């Protein structure tokens, strides 16, 4: 029996793209893989409002290699990928976006690296193919993340990757709910390789990940993998306490010597404003970590599945709305206001 290769595709309002990406995958499979692998294409509908779920159900009714997982509402891109990893049955699983920006042809080289013994194969974007501002922000994020965290992630990497079955099983065992999968997979420590790809223009529709949503994901990533911001808060507090003590000693000596201190009024006020701003910054950093603690202790599921379509035919739909939380959700979770769609 041939091993199965699974494709996991999160979908959020991609009605016009899902048939195109499916056709590309099927063509690639017939031409390159049909003699070596079975095929599973798993779509995760992340609460689409444009009819994407209906299109996916129709496709699943025509093909027995399609599985569709439908969320009850939008839970975010990281949750959709987590669900895909949970439901995928392949010996290897390829996660990619459904907007046609990730080229299916790159999967052939990823499979070669996997068969050579690598458990994780990252597809790394050509940095010359993105805009100046987006590229600058991306490089800054990866540099800061790798500087502050003990887990390194590849610059230019996204959620386009191939992972082996044992990586999927290990990832599904992780209990945390505030997930940044790009960091969790390298944290697991399995052998890895990378292949380069050139992203294509979006076929249709609008990008789902803007600057502020990307910023939110970046904050989630940093606070999930590093306590350096908390330590920086401690260092800043100690530094300004030392400055305050030095200034207090200076003021006391000047007063005893009969000096007049009004001349330094501007500098004092500037120092007060600066320290108050830093205090608020420190409180904000601490609030981010506190929010994560609250989310983890609530132990709400990362997502809720309302139905699963596993095979072609009339009996394909498996309603799960009455199943317990442990069976309808993955092991992770996102912060409030989780981003919709996929980061570019």
C-alpha cells in the first residue's frame, strides 16, 4: 500500500481560488507522485463568509481524496493549520496557503529532502520578491526573534512546509493554546532542510493579513518564545532607579551648599515624562504575558469544528457539534483578536 501525502490548506474567503489550487495539486500529483504516494487534500474552512465552505463540500462530494474540516466561526490562521495537522493522515504533510501564492511545484524538491532523511523541510521565500517595506519589517522581525529567543526560525520562512508523521504527532501533543507554529516546529528539534521558492501573485481576492495583524502575530511569537522583554523591563527599572538615586544625591548636596535648583526644572520634567512612558511600556509588556496566562488557564479549545467531510458520497458529512471539547478542538489556541487569513 502506498504511503499517503497530505496537503493541508487553510481557507478563509477563498471561494474563487480553491478549485484552482486543487487542480494544481491534482495535476502535480498525477504527473509526479501517483506511482509513489496516495493523495489526501485537506481543506480547513476558517469561518468563511463568501461561500467557500459550500464550494469545498461540493468538491468533496466528487472526489474521495478530499477531506474538509469546517470551523463554526473564524478562529485564525494558526488554528486552521493546527486543525489540519490534527486531521491529516499522511506519512508526510505539506501545509500551504490556498491563495495560489505558494507554488505546488516546490513540493517535489521538498519530498526529495524528506526522503533523504529530513523530518522538516521549510520553503523559504525569495526576499527579493517582496516589497521594500514588507521585506524590511520581515527582516527586522526575524532578527529580533532570533536574538531574543533560544529557538531560531528561518528568515523568509512562512507556513509553507513539509513535515513527517512523527513531527505532526509531536506537534499535536503540545498542550499550549497560544500558538506560533513557525516557532513550535523548530522548537521540537527534528532534522530540517530548506528549499527556496518564488511567491506568485495572488490569483484573486484580497490579502487577509495586513500590517497590524502581522504585528499582532509578531508580538504573540515573541512573548511565546522569549522572556527577554520581561528581563529588559527589570533592567530598565534598575537603570532609572540608579539615575533617580544619583540625582537625589546631587540635589541634596546642592541644597546643603545653598544652591538653587530651579535651573534644572526642564531636565527634571523631561526625566519624569520619560520614566512615566517607560513605566507604561513595562506594564504593557507584563500585560501581554499576563494575557497569555489567562488564555492558557481557561483551557478553551483553539477552535470548534461544526462538521467534517471525509469522503465522497451522501454519508460524507459527520456533524460534531455535540461532541466534547477534547474531540472538536486542537491542542493549541490564539490570543483574542486572532488574525484572519494567512500571513504573507
